[in-house]
């Protein structure tokens, strides 16, 4: 067979998408599987968004949009970011020119890595581990090296400033931050982000002049614990010109399939990312942009029931899971996942991949193994599912591990 590019050597397929396919196959055969793998909210798009699409179709909004997105949408995104970053917005507010609307946060991240990293296999991106499984793969595709820094369960799955300090070298081109986190649901407080920001500022001055910070804030609305959401630049406004804030409609407005994300960054990097996007995909689907304009205007209050429902389900899941004595779990404060350690139940030589397979085949519950997220003894459970299925799924897991 003719050869495939070496760019893809060592790059993994998305584990979550593969797992979902297995669940679908089992269900097609009539097996009663509870699926706790969902990486997307189980709500519908707000009526305002649906109506906007229908209106846009009727108004013949069918042409290419500007590659960076519709001006009104970019303005709404700049405004939202300024609201989340009052310190930045007071000193030097974001404008629509700083915004690129992309095909999901995923494309925004891809744009950022491709624009920042030289394809020499030398440039490093520091990624706290556990991490969302696409980050290292994206870095590899862009020709960089993921530098994983483990923040284990014992330290609350959060990176300590001194760990960050020692991971930064002259080769570091970027640091990735993600709060609330997928897969752990943990959140950094403003004070914790400030401390990380101080380390980054000093490092940029002293040892990594080309340092960028990529702050993935895609779960900003899905917050239900004691820690309020804090945008990285609100905690470290001095890093404004080195930071790319990534966000989108997928998790906050249940619009995963409509593929709307964005980046907010300084003008040079935005121009570089725009060149990339212009030459690869152009502007995103026009109808999804019209929907996003409408949904971004919906008052925050209207999303509270969704957030409240995630909080309730988190409590349901944890109450049941905690009955299994030997599990390890940190109460998630954001996103819609619990990252649960089953080290005490693993068989000799087994990791979460085999364990998740056993759970699927024997307990008929699908969860995502933690191995591709950097924690081989943990699994990720999603509570973006109805309460009854969640209860039943958690009960099955507890019954299974207690008796297997
Ligand atoms: N960042 C994180 C942490 C995610 O979990 C996801 C999706 O699962 C994304 C980014 C990308 O989401 P989308 O491309 O749908 O905006």
C-alpha cells in the first residue's frame, strides 16, 4: 500500500468515539447497556437558537461568511470574554478583531498549536496530567512534543506552581490549562491561577521568551461547586498578550453537533490562525453562527436549570459510588464528569482499559477508561444522562466491583 504520512505515526484514534461505537453495536443486539461515556450535555439547543437557524434559512443566509466569523458573533464573543476578564477589559479590552470563530473549540486548539509550534519535533507544550485526551495528539500532529506533568489524585489533580516551574525550559512554547477540567471536573481557584500565572510570567522573562498560554475554558458555564469559574486572564491579566482563550457553544449551550468554538488572542497570533483557517476550512457553517448569535443573547438565568441538574446528578452519582469502599474520587465542581479511581479493584497487570471492558461486558455499563487521559487506574463517568440511567449505572458498577 502507498505510504501514510509520518505525521500520523504514534497518533491515537479518539478512544471515546470508538467506545461509543461498541455501545451502539451492543444495543443494536438488544443488550441493555447503560452508557456513562457521553462527552456532551443531554439537553436540547435553546429555542432561540433553533428559531435563528430557521429564520436564517428563510432569509437565504447561505453564502460563505468571513473566515473569522460573522461580525456580530465576533462582537458577542469579545463582549463575553471581556465580561469574564474585567481586569483585561478595563486595561485593554478584546475587540471582534481578536476573535476567530472555528469548528468547535477543537479547531481553535488545532489552529493555536499549528500557529505556535515549529514542526521540528523540538517545541514542547506543557500539559498537566490527567488531560483531555486530544491535547497530546494535536501537539504531535503539529510537530511538537507533549510534556506531560502529572498532577495525581493525591494533590487534587491540580498542578502545583513548583511543578510548573520545573517543567518550563527554553524549549517550552506553550502551556495548556483547562479549568473546569475534562476528565476530572476539578477547578482551579482564582488564587491558584494567579500563582501559576506568576510562574509563567517569570519564566517568559527569564527562560522561555516564546511562551504562550492556551486556556481551554470550554466548560465555563458547567460549574456547580464552591469554586466560582475564573477565566485565566482574570487571574493573570499581565499575560494578556501571551494567552489564547479557547471556548465555544458545545458544552455551555448543548450545541456539540453544530460545531461552534472560538479563540480570543492578540492580533499577530489571530492573523496567523486566520491564515490557517482561511486556507483549510474557511468560515464555519453560517447557520450555526446565526444560532450562536441568538443563543449568546439568552440571559444566563435561562441556563441555570441545566447547571442545577448537573449538580443534582453529580450528587446522585457520588452517593452511590461512595458505597464501594475502595474507590478514589474527588468531588467534581465543574464540567459533567466524575473521575473515579478503581485501583483497589484492578486485577494483577490490569489497567483501566481492561477494567472498562469488564464493566461493559459483565456489568453492562460503559465508562471511559482513564488510561488515554493519563491515569491508568481511573475511569471517567459522565453524568450527562438522565437520573434513572445514572442511578442504575452507578448501582451496577458498585454491585459489580463488590462481588467480582
Ligand atoms: N476542550 C475540552 C476539554 C473538551 O472536553 C472538548 C470536547 O470534548 C473540547 C475542548 C472541544 O469541544 P468542541 O470542539 O465540541 O468545541
